[in-house]
């Protein structure tokens, strides 16, 4: 049986990917900061596959290392890593941006991805196989007004993904990134610090992507023949043409 480790699995793309993987009979190690949600998802998916939960914050490298070292032998061979945990905080011009928001985005989107990857990659090298998918963003391909540090963090993911492809090529490890456009998740609620009304306006007037859409694409990517690697993929809703161009109804 194939085993996948998914970060940020308590909501959005991560949760939907876990649900989709269970349909493909992929055993799961689901990770997140909310144990109650992890427990609920484990209960739901354990009807189909083996599920192990890890509750930790990707920003804490000691927590990351300790948690991954605690994985039971039954789940020891990790075939797929989905680096999904990420966030956006604020939408401010750089001159008024919050240092706390900047730290949160860099610590989770960049350093968190690196900490988890650093803990998993040696296992994949030892087994001479593995598949890493890094969840980026169109913000990693473009920069938009007031996106400054968030865009920088996702550009870093794009660069790390390319670097991983080169460094892990000798070991037969597949590496790729998926860069979604507008996906309706908790993303905007977090960015706007719980302002639901403002968050809702982001998705009004068009059909955004759903977490299930991205999960379906991730499942497609990981089920290709092993000699096929989808290295870099941008996904938009039909209404979106760039970070800032979205066709909305009046």
C-alpha cells in the first residue's frame, strides 16, 4: 500500500486531498495544528484506509522532527509528501505591513515547508523512491499590489521546488508543484483576520476553484506512471486570467 503524508490536513486543500487519497486506497499520515479536526478526519477515513495523525506546528523545527520521528513502523515508508501547509496574513502595502504577519508567512510558507521536507527526504533517499508535491500559488509566479511578502514567500516555494527537482534527481525522487489561482477555502478568512464579509467578496461574482478541484488534480498527478513527473502546474478557475484579472458578474 502507498502511504502519503499531508501537512495542513485539517481544512481546505489538505483535507480534501486526504479524502481523495482515501478513495484511491492510499494510507494517510495527516498533519495539522487542530487535534480535534484531525481526530474527526481520522475517524471518517479509517473506514477505507489506515490513518495516523500528527499534531504539530510546521514553524517549530523541534516539533516537526519529534513528530515525524514518532511515526509508527506501519507508516514508516512514506511514498508521497504533500507540502500543503501555508497561509496569508494581511494585504497591506509594504510600508505599513505588520512584522508579525511577515514572520508568520515566511515561517509557515517557507521555513515550515523546509523543516518537513528535511525530515522526510532522507527516508525517500534511503528507499530510492518518493514523490514530493509542493503546493504553491499563482502568487509564486506573479506579484500583485499589496501582496509583497506573501508573493515573496510563494516565489520561494517555486524556487525551492525547482531546487528540489535538481538535488533529488539522482535518487529517483519525483518533485513537482501545483500553483492554484483563486480557491474558496479559509485562506481569505485568515488573510483578513476573521473578517468574513471581506473574505466573501473575494469569491463573489464568479465560480472559484474548490479544494476538491485541486485534490482531484493532486490525485491525478500522484497516480501517473513513475517515469512521468508533472513538474510545474498552474490551475485557474475559468474566470481568472492572472492574479489581478478576474471576470466577475455585476
